[in-house]
C-alpha cells in the first residue's frame, strides 16, 4: 500500500507487497542476500493513501523510506523538500530516521479535490531526487483495518474493534529551552487494552511488518537537527529495525515497556545546538497510532 516510486499504477492494497519487496523480505536458500547500506543512500517519500473525513473532505497520508540502516538525514524545507502545489511547507518532516517510517503526516484537502494531485519531492544529500504522487485514486483508499495491517497487526478479530490510543501533552505545544539545558516533556497516553500486550518472540520467514503489540510511547525529532537532540531515558526506535537485538518493536525478542500507573511518561530532551525543533511523541498500540508534536525554540548556551 506504499507508493515508493514515480509509478501511478500500484494500488493501495497491493502496495504492501511492494513494500516487502523493496525492504528486502526473507530470501530463500542459495539466493543472494540483500545489500544493506549503513550510510550514503537516499530517502524516498512514500504516499500511503487517502482517508475520507466525516465532512466529506480527505486526508492524504505520507511516510518515508530512508534506504540507510544507520544514517538519519536532515533535509530542510525548500527546493530539496517541497510539496506542490501549495507548498513548499505542508507539514512534512525535515529529519528522516532510517528505513521505513509509515503514516508520518497527513495533508487535509477539500471534498472537491477531485482529480488533483500533490507531489512531494525530496532531494537527498547524495543528490538523488525522488517523488511521491498523492491522488484520490480509488486503489489508494485506506481505513483503520489497512492502517493496522501495514503497521504490523496480524489478521485477527481484534483489528475490527481496536481504537487508537489517546494522547495529551500537558504544558502546550510550544516550549523554549537553552543549549545544554534539559527540558522535561510529558505525555499522558491511554489505550483501550486492545490488542493484548504481546512481545515479538520470532518472525515468520519472509514477513517483515509484524511487530510487538501493546501500548508504547516514544519521542523523536521530527524537524530540526536530529543529531543535536538527545533524550533521557533513551527512547526505543520508532522505525522498523527488524534486526535481532535491536531496540525496536519490529525486532524479535522486543516487548513494550511497562505502562506507568498514572499513564504518564516523562523524558528529558537536551539540545546541543540552537534552533527551532519539532519533537514528536508517538503513541502506538501495535495496530493504531496517535502522534503529538511540540515545537521547541532553543536559544544559545545555558551559561
């Protein structure tokens, strides 16, 4: 269901197979292993599909595939990171974590959007330019069932009744900080208890998207110089790192951390460079997700 190239012919439901192929699903005995690049590769914008809102309007949903396994990329809004028409800034990220990151942001369009199209263009530091084309083609329709299947949920009855977690960010969505000065970020996250908490003990051969289930909360940099921000405690990976031993919900052996008794998670964010950052809190239950952003303006040295 993920559109990763210029092609206009791949439908939303069929694109799950495309994503598996692109990300290097399991290979048979005697077949060449896929090449894994730690650094130096490009990031590819992905059109995930469209949702219809109760008022008849639509959301165009986007994600990314950073082809690196280790290197995150920073691409500021502008000619190298733009969405047109109407851009260049339409809420897209500027900090791109490694590998696959699904359903990162939504662009609201009116009910009469019709046959129009939005194009997200990304030019990576290695010079590669990739585009994602967003339209209301019927094959790109997505709903909660499709979202959950592509987020790693198995085909089980609970995906029919699961509801997305709720998230509150006490203190508002704008903060100030100084370089080197820890900033406390608080999230109150709750879930309906569906699905049950299950660690990912093993991965069936050839399956890449299956993940652990149960409420999990993590912060990461959505915009700004990602290398300049650290979190304490260190956050688990929100991107699909499927390697054994990785601190990632997609890694065999990983299980969601315990839920605090008061449903409140706190982290300390520290920035080593001044600037404007957007830090995102991602709340996921293994099927559906909710995200909230805080803009942090970081001034010079705290001294």
